[in-house]
């Protein structure tokens, strides 16, 4: 294997790594700085480190803020308007979930040099690759529709017709993305990230009080008690904050930005920063609606995000209504941009087409055409008279809750594949935390499915039973893993840092596909069977709702 050197460590070169597209190798040209490919010197001093971080910042904070999209704004607003500050405690709990999930994606992107969809296809087979990309397409397409619903509601507050606002937003998204410059695209995205902070003066307008906010953050509870409606809203908060598309987007965006293992810690910092920015923004949205509508006729009467803008205008003045509409518009645009790009990245990965923002439209026609097609069709649905837009919004939350556990399972398997990550594989404690997170997600997914199909079920009892079953399953898994875990090798030396920074995944064609045990095959088949049944049940419920309304 032809290797270069990095501080004496073996460095897999572009020609011997899994990177297919030459546009994914070269200088890191970020929105806020450049790192040359030949720059292999150490970063000594805070000044040099901050300049490096500035050049790296982008994929982590964009993916996180992008998830506070139109559906997120609506969900957080509903939580505040209908339940006050009593559900704030859910949001801080999501910070470690976001960090754990996306940190694994950071390693996969930087070490492998390929996207999430391609890894699944090459390591688990075409069937599972098609399965994951197919699920992603359905969920992402419906999510993009909700983003254009957000554009319509936001600009509708100012009296702009959706036949003007939606096409204009669609054309703007395509123009920003198909410019042929990664740096230009990232600068636009960071402008939307900055605009996300408009939620701070919006929260100030509502005159929040520290006591109820701190109580809501640190004392779990539900105003009015637990029932199917409140539990479903909690699940919606989780589903809109932690979504499957994030895995595909950030990994491919890291690859497209040319981030290598040398800069993993900087990208980790980018991801942690994005997690806190996202959760703080979500909390401020809940706080705004909680204090604006508490003890008024608007309390517990959430309709949609457009209604919230109008109600805030009546309660707090036109400035508050205008700020809310701008926050919603910004959330819709950055959400649509990130979700659509993540889907186009996945298509390029799966079908082996050029998929890089460093290429012009004529150099990557399939990549940009898939982006434009998704935007055009999603926007077109919003323009259809009497389209069931409210039903689509509910379906997105339901599907996200159902599909997220399967995406997390693939992520965990890839991060334990030594042929893929080598010295960057998960440690035991991280596997334990991730398994717990997946278990909780599965429980929430089951609650979502059962309560969607059987709305009169006792949600508290159901959650208790499933929690006990989860604890029992995790205990059994823990015993099995402990027995099968090989004993540590006495005197084994730790992997040198220089070696880790220089290790890249070899070409996928040179890697033998991992063999699955019978237990893993059965578990994967059970998971796919559950997903089929769950989606069918949700489809039936959606048809019932559609025929009723």
C-alpha cells in the first residue's frame, strides 16, 4: 500500500483510500478559513487552534440547527402554548443523544472518506442499502414538504401568496446549492445559522421568569398529567430533534469538506457546539410561547405555526409576530437545504454518481438534478389546493419516530466494524450508551405506533411495561457481551496518536464483507419486519384521518 507520512505515521493516500471522487481530496476551504492539504504542522497555542476550528466549523452546527426546522418550530411552539414550561426537561436530555449519535458519524466521515449510504450498501449488501436509502427518501421527501409548508405559513403572515413564496424559496435553494462552490454554499448556511439567534429577542418579548424556566428544565413533569396526547408530543419533540437524515447529511458533508482524521477533534467541537445551540434555541421557543400564552384564552389552543405568529402579534405586538415569522422562515429554508442535500448525497453514494458541492451543475448533473427534483415536487404538493398538509406534518413525525431506531442500529454496526474504522472503532462504554439510546428509541417508536393505532390505550401503563421489558433485554445483552468479550492482552501498548490520525479506510473493494451471526440475521429481519408492519399501520391510520377530514 502506497503511503505518505504524517509526523511519522502511515497515511493512506487518496489513491489507496476509499475516496472515489477526486473533488473530495484537497484543501479544506471552509466558510471561515482554509487549511492547505500540505499543512501538516502541529497547532500550538490557542490562536492557531481557534483559526483551525473556524475553518472546520460547518457540518456539525449546520446539521444541528437545520434540525430546528419548520416542524421543530411548530412542535416546540405547541409544547409551550399547550403545556407551558413543564416539558422543557425533555430538551436537555437530548444533548447527549445528539452528541453520541453525531460523534460516531464524525468518525465515519473523516476516517472512511465515503458517505453513510455507500457504507451500508458495501458492508451489508445492496438490499440493506436500498432499504436504508428508500426509507430515507420517503421520510426526507415528506420532511421537505413540511419545510415548504413552513415557508407558506411564514410569508403568509406578511400577506404573500404561497404561489409566490414557495416557488421563490425553491428557486433560491437550487441557486444557492448549485453554485459549484462548497465555500459559497457553507457561507449561506452559516448566515441562516446566525439568523436562528433571532429567537433570543423573541423570547425577551415574552418577559420570561427564571423560576418557572429552571423548574421546567430540572424537574420532570407534564402539565395536566400524562395522557396519549402529551406523550405523543414528547415523542414528537424527540423525533424532530434527533432525525435519521442527520446521519446521512453530516457524514457526506464532512467528506465533501475534505475533513480527515487529523481534524476529528475540531469537528467534534463543531458538533458539540451545534448540539447546544440547537437545544438552547428549542428551549427559547418553548419559553416564548409558554409565557406569551400562559393564563390567556390562547393557552392549550395550538393550531399551527402560522396561528402562533398571529397570536404572538396580538399578545405581544407586531414586532413579536414578525420575529416569529422570520424565525419560522429561516428554519424552513435551512431545514429544506440540509434535508434535500442529505438525500441527494445519499443518492450519489448509492448509485455511484458524482456528488460534490465542489462540482458545477454540468459536472454533477444527476446530483443537482435530484436536488432540484425533490425541491420542485415537494414545493408543488404545497401548491395543490386542499392538499392534506396537516396530515403530512403528522406523518413526518410518526415516520421519524419509527425509522430512527433502524438508522441508529446501522450506525452502531458500522462503528464496530474494524475493517471500516480500524483504531477509531467504538469503545465498550460508547457501545453501552448507544445500545441504551437505541433501546429507548425503540420503546418510544412502539409507543408512537400503538398510540397512533389505538389512541385510547393507557399510555402510562404501556410505557411502564415497555420500560420493564427494555431493562430485561438490556440486562440479558449485557451478560452475553460480558461473557463473549475477549480478555485484555497484558502489556498491550495504546495506539499512538500519530497512527490514528493517519489511518484511513482502504478501498471498499479490498474489504471482505463482514459475516453475520445467526442471531444478528434474525434480529435484523425482525427489525425490518417490524418497520414494515409499523409503517403499514401508520398508513392505515393516515388514510382513516384523511377520509374523516
